[in-house]
C-alpha cells in the first residue's frame, strides 16, 4: 500500500479492515444527536471520501448496516460494535468515516463543527474552528468561536 495515497483503518477488534484513497473531501466534528448517541461521545470527528476511494480489505461479512434515519445508514462491526461508515441519500456517492478509526493521519485535520446548535449542553469547545448549524448542519456560523459561552452543569445535578 502506498502510504502517500492510501491510509488503512479498521474496527476495535480488527475483524473489519479497510483502506481509503486520498484526497478526502472534508473533515469535521459533528454534534448531531444521532452521532453523539451512536458513538457515546460529545461529538464525532468524521471525514468523507467518494465511495470509489474506499475498499474493504477484510471482514466484509462482519459489517452490519443500520438504517438510522429515512435518508441515512450507518455500518458497524457486528463483533465489536465499532461504528465504521455513514452514508446518506443526500450525497449517495460519498462515505463518511470516523477519523479515529484510521491507522495514520489523513490529508487534513478537522476544519469545522457541524450541527453545533444541536450540541450537548455540557460540551465545552475551546478551538477557533467555525461552528455551523441550521437544518443542514452546515449553514451560517451559529456563534463566532471567540464568543461561545461556557456553561458547566452544577455539581450534583442531572
């Protein structure tokens, strides 16, 4: 594998292996509720590539697809549960992949926060990346980075 143009990745248990041909289309942090629940995290860092640039190198029989909405599905390893791919009818020729599943760096770092207005109330973001929101998740900036209020839940409350 030419590491200058392809980067490998996989699930937690190693049953599913894949590789991605660079360049990528974007990389960003998603704060939507589906991503947060699917990954059990404040947000998920995704990157995207055209479908034609992804190859499943092992464990195709371990991939399970879940239709998470009327327009999208997520694929995960049926052995360890790692979330691996997300596809949408809004952009059917593109696959979104969690950056954390890659074995090495890709060709870009995160460029923005999407669905920022849907973020968990306890999320603290201290970077200067654009914070995008609205129905598409990528509309105008929700709040300039330098003015994002910091709020902490009170201790002992849930």
